[in-house]
């Protein structure tokens, strides 16, 4: 019986079967890549939060103190070079402060603009799992909806727009119900999935090549030696802060001694 069915298949039917198998495989790969990237993001975000709480705030304190020292040196020396150093030190202090405290403030103050909310609703109306036509599409829509939710939480308009454009391209621009139209739709879906896999791989590479990832690897290597790298960095910074405080007090005494 199965042999008879195979013999009755048209070339389009066979091509369609192969493409569906290819689509299922590439979507499985895409889901795996998304899961891997989500784990990397979460791991690095958790580590970065610990770093900012233990070390970043101390860098901010040290740079703020160095800026105060540079500004007091302007009072002491009253020179253009001293003023330039003070301006640079204050700029550096502001950057360090923003790096240490900016993420927390942004998370507290994040209020999606109306345009992002509208775009998200447009995407959700088209890719929500409730609108799927079969189990395979429901599984795929669930993945897409998770990606849309993540993009919305990050304020990532580009990803949301791409999800919408992909859906419109496949379902609106390719008309017809026959095997040829279905074959074209699946081919486009494969192309989109392969593009998304490449995008995820590039983002993963960028994350793992960054400073936070390198510091995380250094911390893991230190932990294997029963050391806490962040605690060591914090201890060193506290010593530098104490030294900077002594320098500030020394300059302050000099200024007062000169009656300034």
C-alpha cells in the first residue's frame, strides 16, 4: 500500500515533502540556537549585575573622587592644563557612574513608547499560537511569540518589525493553495530561519567576545583556584579609594594653607 502511495506522488509532492522535512530540521536548529543564546544572555546578565554591585560601584566612587581631586587642583594651580584634566576626570566619572547605575535606572524607568506597543500588537495578531493551523505551526508560533516578547521587553523595534515583515512576505505576497505556492512559502520560511540562525550566531559570538564575557571567564578560572576574583578586585579598589581620599585631603590642606 505504501509503495502504491509513493508511486502516485507527483514531483511537486515529493519536493514538498523534502522541503517540509528541511523546514522542520532548520526550525529545530533555530530553537536550539535561541535557547543557547538565551542562556548566554542570562548568565552574562547575572554576572554583570554581581560585578556592578561589587566592583562597578567602587569604580564609580573612585572616579568621582579622582574628579574632585582634579577640580581641587584647578583651585590650587589655576592653569589650563589643570582645567583640562578636571574636565576629562569629570567626564570619566560620569561615564563610570552611568555604567554602574544606568542599567538599574533604565529598568525602573522603561516605558515602551506607543509605537512599540502598536507594533507588538500587530505582530501578536499574526503569530500568536492560538492562530496556528496545525501542531507544527503552533510550535513555531510559540517560538516566534517568545522572541517577540523578548524583543518587546528590550525595546527591540528591529526584531519586531522583521517578524512582522517575514509573516507578511510569506502569507500575503505568496497567494494560492496548490503545491507550487506551498513550496514557495516553505522555501521562504527556510530562508528566514537560516537568516535568523546566522543572526543569533553572530550575536552569540559578539557577546562571548565582549569584556563582560572575558571577565566572567577570568572569574571562573579564579574560582577553580578557590579564589573570588570580584572580591579581589573590590579589595584593590577600596585601597585605591583610601589612597585617593588621602590625596584629596592633602590637596585640600594645601589650598587652605594658601588661603584659597
